[in-house]
C-alpha cells in the first residue's frame, strides 16, 4: 500500500505552529511488519496491530531536538453512509532513517476491520492533541529561556562555557552546558528566568541563511546544511527577543510568560558538563 517513493514530508508546523488540524494527501500506509528493519527499531513499543503512515505534509512534530512526538489522529475525510470515518490513533512520529526527509506516523486503526480502507492518494485529515502540544511548546520555550539566562549570567564567568544539548520532555527537562556550574548559581539563574518570564518577551520564528548568522555575529550557531528539511534552503531559528537566538525545529509559545512558572530544580555536574534541570507548572 504505497505510492511512488516520496521525496520528503513538508513540515507544516515549521511554518505555522498553531495548526491543530490539516488536510493532506496520504502517500503510503504499511503494516508495521512490512516496514524496514531500521525504521522498526525506532518505534520501541510497536506491534503487529500497528501501521506506519506517510503523508505529503504533516503537523505532527516528530520526536527530536529534545522535544517529544505529537500524538493525535489521521482520518479519512469521507465515510460510508451511516458509518464513522476511518481513523488511526497516532501515538508516535519519527523521522525515517532509511529515506531522508520523511516523517513516519505510527498508530492503530480505531476499528481494526477498516484497516484496508485507506489508500495512497486519499485525502486525510490530521489532528493533533492540542493539550500535549501546548505542554511541549511551553517546555521547549522554557528550555531556551533557561539557556539564555545561564548564558547571560555565566558565559564570561566559566572557562570554556558553551550550551550543549537539551531535553524538553515533561519528566526529564534539562539543559546541558560545558563547564562546571556551582550550586551557588541556582538562585541567580532562577531569578533571571523569572525576569525573562515577567517581561513576556516575544518568541519569533524566522528562516536564516548562513550569511544571516554571520551578520548577527552568530557564526558559532550555523548548522550543517544536511539538517535542512527537504525543499528548504534556509535554517529555521527561534529568537527570544531581548535574549538569544537558537537554530530550532521545535514548537513554541508566542511570549515567554506563556511558559508558565518555570522552576530550576537542580544543577548536576559530571566530567566537565553541568546539567540544569527544570519544570513548568
């Protein structure tokens, strides 16, 4: 159940993060057992009742960049008289590791007897869980607020300082930094985070070339061009106005106050790396 090999999934959420529903074309649908071994390995809890769906565009943020996968549904836009539309509960989305640029949506048919009724070329409607999307967006923006606060406070205080990776998962949200951040900095970091939230700083999405990074004096942030999504020629960036800019493919709230109360929980240190964990209320 597949059409001609698609060239890549258009990431609609990159351009409009407020889209909660989207009508798009179904490009392929396969039973989980028919999926390439490498792609089966990225879905840890999948089984024989699952299907993997590829669409022309998607509003589902695939797990990556520290942000969890969106969840929701993919449903037929038409139905037989007297019957509910054919629908798949999507519980995970990941980037295809075999075919560059495709987003794989994993889920199960609400009614298993309808499994053969979706075909490539059909128009389907995606809908994401709005409550989870908002939580993930709040956590992601809060992570950048925290990163900005730590950089502004400590960049010149700690030898070899740099921002490293981050997790924006609800149960393990944290930002990592090169250099040892002592416990005495916990309260100043919290105070700076609180200040950024109170100021309701705008969070802007933009698309930059390498020259844009250089013009802003941010050569250190230029990503590898292999990270560009299919069809894109510019890098997506998130600017917290008055603080920092980050190359970022995630979803965000519009202003920093919408993160909600953000608490710096703990500063851990190991092998020259400091991990600052946080939560949002």
